[in-house]
C-alpha cells in the first residue's frame, strides 16, 4: 500500500519512515508526487494543524492514505511563546536550523526553569476519508547547549533531554528515541491502527 508522509521537513520524514519502515508500505514524500505547495497552518491546536496538513497532502497527492503531524515544544519558563508556533517562533519560519536554535538557546540562557514537554499530534486519512488522530507526549528538560548533532529540521532535539535519560533526543539510538519520543509514541499508536 502506498502511504504519503505529508511533510517537507526531512527530519520528520526520516523519523516517520524509521517507525513504519518494516510495514508492507511504500512510503512517499510530497516531492515523489510533485507536490510543492505547503499547507497553511492556521489551526490553534496541534490536532487542528495535523488535520489541515493531512487533508492538504491527501487532496494534492491523489487521495492515497496520508500521514501528517503537528508537533511542538512547551517550555514552562516561556509557556505562551512556543507550542503550535514552535517552528515559526523567535527567529521565524524562514530561519535556518542554526539561526532558530541559536535564538532559542540565547532566550533560554537566563531561565532557571528548564522543564519542557514535546507534543505530537499525528493525523491519518484513508481513502474512505476517515481520519484518525494519535497523540504522543514526552516530558524533559532543555540543556544549556547543544549536546549532539541533529537531523535537518529538528534542531531542538539536540538540547532536549527526556526525563529519566542522561542524553538528549538526537544522541539516542533510533530505537531508544522512537520508543519514548513524542513522535515515536504517536507513531506507535498509528502502527497499531494500521496493523489492526
């Protein structure tokens, strides 16, 4: 079965492919189908944005099953600044990964409370236009500096240390990260749905 991973974020595409790669699926990207138009993220919740993205790519991709996620980080010290606006926050949506993460770490330098949580809402639409939502959350803390390399499009994974672990997301093995990360958890729910 062909499934479109509705994202132009290379890091997200890699993570989703890692979790679903052993299923009998042909995982496609928007580029594989010639989709160059990005969806507008006008929702006020992760769920709304995930569904907007999934519907956008479903319609532009020829109505094949489509996965899309919306995710972000909530940082206690700057609680109203990130969330659904995470990638558009601070240095802005057009900023490079380096520019974005540099701005974020500078903003966090003066904050004593480094508690944070990653949230992912994953939407799946099938050819019957049924849609499903799966949520994953991971609690942790922000480190002072980057502690590892990161996948393109996922810079904050190099300074987010999940509770109970002594290393940041991007320093973990693929299996370690996918077992506990916000996206990994939502994808495990989707796996269960697809295998049912």
